[in-house]
C-alpha cells in the first residue's frame, strides 16, 4: 500500500507543475498591442491663453493617473503664469478630425529634486496608466516610451520609441575638473539618486513621457530630457544621444504626498 504522505506529495507536485505551465503560457502583450492600450493616456502639457496669437502652447508630455491627474516633469510646468491675461496650465490630447482637445489644469504637487509634477485637469476622467515597480527594473531590459517629440513641429501625434535599460546609475557623477562643477551638480553630488540610462534618443517635447514595460504597459519611469543631462553630461560639448528616466518610485512618493490614488 502506497504511503499517504507520498501520495499527498505527488498531488502537490502535480498541482505546482500545472500552475507553472499555466503561468508560462499566459499571453504577454506585444508592443503594438500595448501602445494601442496606453495611447489614450498620453497628454501634452503646456499653457493656454485666449488673447495671445498662439493660444495653445504645449511644452512637453504627461500621462494620466487616477482619471483626472497627469504626471509630467517639473521643468515642463512654467514657474509663472500671466494671470492678468488669464494664462492657465493646460493639457492637450488628440481629438477626431485632426483636432486638439484642451483642458485647463492646476498644479497640485511638485518635486523639484526629482523633476516631477502632478497636475489635476478639468473634465471627465480619462483612461489611466498603471504604475509598475522600480525594484523590478534590470539592466538590459527592454522598454518603450510614448510622447510628443518636437510637438510644435510634428504636431499632436504620439510617437513611440523602443529603449533598453543600458545602465542604472547616479543622477550625477564626479567630474575631472572643478571648473565643470555647477550649483545643480554640487547639490546632486551631495545626495545622488539613481536614474535609468537608456539607449534611445529623447527629443524636446518627450520630457514627461512614461517609460513602460512592453509586456504590461506599466510605468517604470518618467523620461527626462533636460534635468538629468545638466549633471550627467556637463563635460560634453555636444548632445550624446543618451536619454534618462526618473524611476517610478519617486512618482509614487509624490502621488502619496498629493493624496492621489493611482
């Protein structure tokens, strides 16, 4: 007679094996599928003023979180608005027949240290992106980002770029000469945080774009075209073509501070 313990062990082994097969066979989305899913969450961020010649002035990219909130880079949000002429923050998204839909927005949280900002925009809720985890990101991992490069020239057509996490490195590194030091670099060298270095080119307008996992569409970082380069590449006279992203854990911290549920 076969021992009961042995039979129970075999049954447990078979169950684990079956679950492993199910997990392995679970479908993972390819990039075109993921892009189609996340595109409605990609916004342009800028300002609006009815009385100026160019009423709509988008400056960068943002992505929707929590229905009516947008995450972007802090440097995309202007420090001062012409309130006398009713200038306001705004988010823009493509509309049917090549039109542009505009919604007024307000700044609700700002993190200059990590160059992140959260806006709340008017109107109904929009499809939201989901946040991933910075801890799960590995060097060599494939990812993608979607945003509005050179948007004042190319228009409000979200473009997607593939990227590899080339390195996970400090936001600032020591330089060979004190002449290369800047106030921003000195500040960041005193307490540097890690950023994702990408083997992809981010253009003006891409700042604030979500960096996401291709398989799931979950955000793992926020593209930064200005803030990081000022410290990482201060010794380089011409652009390197390297891009950087702020890890999503800093987005989570800012959303928690703003009491926004992603």
